[in-house]
């Protein structure tokens, strides 16, 4: 299983008012997110030097940057209408929040070479990101229209957003050097013995695209 997992609980009945004004409602979190992004830029650069020179990610930096990934993923999921619940402002794990990002413990050692040429290795992801971001934007717009005018989130749209959001989280974590494992485009199935987060029974998908809870609500 990939070292970075993403899950979002499915909630069919949604709030039309907060959805209509979602970008306005999200302004406080977006402002805090920009501040965090400045800090994360500095800490990732420091982590890059540490991995290239020492071959390992400093524990404190790993925990901090993992928190940055959690925060940014919760904010982007909230803006993309995966949930109506307001995200916490902290960067720690929050099992009660509908969007959860699982990050594996810090690896004891990492590849100096893969860290050194990380931006070169990222070039194929840039191409894939155009397609993923196009789907993400379209699914977000479709979710906004459906929720505002019909008051519910289609399971198919939720699954599409879950797929694109999980890919974005995995890719961002990889770029932040939290793992050397190249991010997969699709769902990476768990193998026997893997430890992973479990979704509540009502969720139509976990960590990728899966069978919706209510096929009749798919578009």
C-alpha cells in the first residue's frame, strides 16, 4: 500500500448555502494555508539538503511537513466540496474529521539520488497533473451545481473527487520528500499485512475509486 493514504467520508445530504459561498467561507483557511505554505517551502528545502547529504529525513521536519500535507489536503478537500465540515486549523491528525490523510512513519533511510533529482523525476507527473486537475475542476463544478440546485452530492461525483484528491495528496507528499515511492495514478490495493485506515460503512470509496454506496445516485 502506498505510504500516503487519503480517505473522505461520503455525505449525500449537503448544505446548499455554505456550498454556494464555499470560496468565501474558506477564506480564513486559505489565508492560514498561505502562511503555512511559506513555512513548508523553507522546511522542505532544508529537508532536501538533509536527505541528499545525510540520507535520511530529520524527524522533526518529517512530522512538521506531514502536518502541512494534512492541513493542505483537508483545505483542498473542503474547497472541492468533499465535505461541509469546517477543517481544523491545526496540523495534527484528526480521526474525527471526514477527510483523513494517513502518512507512514518516517523511513530510516532514503535515496540520496532520488531526492537530488526529484524535480527531474517529477516531469511525467506534470503532464499527468493537467489531466487530473481538469477532471478535478470539472467534478468540483458538477458537485457545486448539483448541491446548490438539488441539495445532495452524487456518489459518482464524490468518487471522482476522491480519486483526484488522493492523487494530489500522494503527489504533493512525494514532492515534499515524505516518501521515495513514485505516486501511482490509480488506486493501489493493500497487500496482506498492510496497515491502513478503514472507512466508515457509508463511505462509497476509500483511497481511490470504488463501488458507490448508492449506485442510483451516480450521474
